[in-house]
C-alpha cells in the first residue's frame, strides 16, 4: 500500500472535498478520484458514500482515516529516526567500570530519557580491560573506563572527567603517618587487577610499610564500611570516598600531580556512537562539587 493514497484520503477528510484536496495536493480531480477508487479496491472496503454530493466518508472510511493518521506518523518517526544527527537513535550496549557506575549511570539514563528519547541503552559492568576488549570486538558500542596510559589499538578515548585519588582513614588514626598506620591496620586495596587498582598500586606501594598487610576487596562499599569500623585504610577516587564518608572517616590528599584517574568513553571510530560522541558525553552530568 502506498502512503501517498493515505495522505490524499486524510486531505479529503480534512477539507470535505475532492476538488479542494486535489487543488492543495497539486493533482487533478480525476487523479484524486482514481486514487481513492484504487485504495477502496486494495482494501476491499467502501470508504466513500458516493450517493451523496459531495461524496462523504462512510463510518468505515472514518475508522480507516484514524488508522491512516497513525501509520503516517509512524512513517515520519521512522524517517526521523534514520536521519543523520548528533542525537543517538537506536539500541546501544554500553559498558561501565564498576567504580563509576553507581555515580554516573543514574544521571546518564535520566538525561538520555529527556534528551535522546529514541535511544535505548543496555548496561553491563566489568573491569576496564575487559570492557575495552568488548568494545574492540563489537560486543559493546562504548564503555566508560579508567584510561590506561595508552588507548588500545582501534579504540578512541573521549575524556569525561579527572578524579583525584585520596586516602580514607579511620578517624581515630587520622594523625598517623601512612607508614606507621600500615603497621597498625591493613591497607584495603580495591581489585589490584582492575584499571583503578593498578593506578592505586603504583602510587601506594612506595608509601606503605613493607611489613604491613593488605586486604584485597572487589567492592567500594565494602571497603568504605571497613574503614568506618576501624579495620583498615584505603585509597580511592575522591567522589567515591565522599559518597560514603561520615564522622568515622578522615580523608587525606597528597600533593602529587599523578594522584588521579581519568574516566573516558572508549569507542571505536567506526561505531555509530562516534559521530554523536560529543552529545553522548554531554549526558554525563554528575555533580562535581567533590
């Protein structure tokens, strides 16, 4: 069925006249009449009562008009969906490094709902290295990861934000030197095989007591609860620490330019997200007061 005939039908319904519809559509009267007869034949339905002058819609004809409006709107939505733009349209698979998902994911989904209603996102969390492998293979369209020192081959990094790495100490140990503190309580190390874990290991190992203990955990929440209960101390991105901080925790930031992690969007240049990367990155609007 050609949608042109449906558009003509709706114009006749709007103007209540074949002649007026023909004039607005730049068609001849006979052409409009033939188009409507062909539509009636195709649908095997009596759309017009031609015993009236001018012909008027039958009850079935009015019902067909209502369905035609929906069909034409769907057609226009489809055309809009497929037009190139800075707005994402379609179904996307996005990865998140676990340490950032709790803070960034709600804002992403809320902004996408309001600003990119034709985009649907499926989310999965994993380690940065695993996510980048999935982006390279095409299993993911993009991933929010901790940047490595050099992007993997075929991966483009779009910078999202830079986060300081700071220490969280039990309040009762807040005045101790780190080396001495590590003699009393263990260092709570977040996943040393992860991107952020490797950064923390590089910064922290020279500062710790060689005889001190470390406990390895895979949950930011668990680590921060342990700090609150005087079980150990840790280093994490400042936003994660401030999200869990209360009176039982004292923070310590060192004046070192390398004490930070960069969160980036990892994406292939041939992925449909890449042309709209600026718009996509603009959806991440976490409050950066901390």
